[in-house]
C-alpha cells in the first residue's frame, strides 16, 4: 500500500504542483492519475520513487516513510516506465532489460537469461534481444520499456503516460497487454494519463485531478460514471456532452449503442461465461 499524507510540492519558481494531497493506493491494483496539464499527476507519480521530493507531508510504502530511504536504492526496487520508453540507445535490447538487475548485483549471465524470459512475458520475440532500440518500432520499444520496468521483479510499477507516443492501434494493443500483465503478475501499478477513456479501461481506482493536484473524485470507473461528484468531473468524463449516456438504436444490420447526439458508440454483445474452474 502507498499512502500520501498531506503532501505538498512547491517548486523553486513558486509553482505549487500539489497541495495538501491525501490518498491511499491499494496493493495489487491499478490506480490511475488522470488530468490535464498542470494537474500534478506526473509530480505525484515521481514523488513515489523520490525522483521528486515533497516540500511537506509524507509518503509511505507499506508503512515505511520513503524520506528515510536512500533514493537510488528505492528507485531500483520500483519499476518505472515512461513515454518514449526511455531506453538507452547504445545498449542492445537485452542489455536495456538487464540493466537494473546487474546494478543490483545479479550476475550478467543470469540477468540476460531472465531478460529473455521477460521478452516472452511482454510479447516480444527473443530474436529482438540483440537489436538496438532504433531498430524497433515504437510499440516494440514500449514493450521493452515495460520489460525493463519489471526486470527487478518490483512490487510497484510506475507508468508515466507510457502509451502516449504511439499510434492508436498500437496503443490499444499495449493497453490490452497491460491488463493481461496485471492479471498475471499482480503488481501495484500507478499509471498516469490525460486520457479518461484509457483511465477507465485500465484503472481499478481512478483519481481525477484538477489543477494543483486537487482531487476532484476518486473511485472505480463505474462509480465515477454513475455519479460524477460535480460539474468538472461530469464534463471531464464526457457526461455533460452525452458521450457516456448511451441508448440502443435498431438498424437494418442489428442493434447498436448511440450517444446522445446519435453517433454510433458500440454494439451489444452477449456476456461471456466465466471460465470453469
């Protein structure tokens, strides 16, 4: 569990990115910070692994105050995935993935073998291990970035708009892949995005932020969609524009879902039965 208690971050230029922020991030769930530019979402994420330190207040991980921990050691036990992957361009894929385990003292041969296994985990062919990042597509680079974030087998994985720089089709594939990984690996994931649809797709807990890190609403996607707390939230999620108010329209080809303006928004499908135990 990650807990923010009365956290404020004021930068030297006087900008208050976050003010008096309180939140509990549950273990083994995906919490998404979503908001526009200036909402403090990336600052909040980076305070978890001490890439940014709070001006006041405290952040704890499983009851341990992070301010008492050595920053570099803390970062090495927390996975971090950023936009544009952040891969080292002069390192091959396998070296990028194995970097943190080797820094943590894992023998190189073992670290490389475990890196190959991680390529399997994120859906990449092992033949890519000896390529450089520039030889990969954007989606492949992001998958390598996720593998690197998982390489030290962290309990916590921080993801800062990791799919924002790829095209919509690849982005959708990566979102599905993250859902699968979370189901299989059971990590505590903290994800930052400006896209409310991405937040609702990925988040068990969604935190909608206003400027300055003010919490507009916290809840599951269904809770927020069913009962926005105020006009800001309703507008942010699209309820005020009718994007979330769907109805059924019959057509010559079958029934479809439409929004309040009559635009097609989806189709109805029969629910699938859960897998038998």
